[in-house]
C-alpha cells in the first residue's frame, strides 16, 4: 500500500472514531430518576476523557494532513531539522514522522 493511501486510511479511521464518540462529550445532565452504577461524577469523568480524546484526534489529523501536504510537495520523508532522509522503517512505524532518529533523539536530550 502506498504511503498516501495509508495516511488517508489513518485519517478516515480517526474521523470515524471522533464521530462515534461525539455523544460522550455532550453536556451531562442530572437525572435523579435513573439508578445504577453510573453516577453524575462517572459521567463527567467520561465526558472529560471524551473531550481529551477529541483534542488528541484533532492533533493527529493535523499531523496526517501535514504529512499529506509534504507528499504533494515532494518533501515527505525528509527530516525537518537536518534535511536528511528519514529511515523507511521509521516512516513505516510512524507515517507522520517529521524527524530522523538522530534529530528526534537530540530534541529529547
């Protein structure tokens, strides 16, 4: 599979997950007629987790879109710091990688 197709598949999967979890982030209302294990605090915690997941998903979509732009521009697979090629194995493991291993390690240090 081409990297473009893989990135598009990743994008579609993230968008589908975001849409399926949108209900979890809706406003939590107090329903005193309901009984059971799910309390309002549990619902609020679930809501907060859903919102955090949406933020992460939007960030991942931005990374995918940036990788797709680099593909179109012809700079995909080029390290943004040193301009050397990013190893194919690194791109296979993380198709949105923007740094070679050396530059990524240097940033972490």
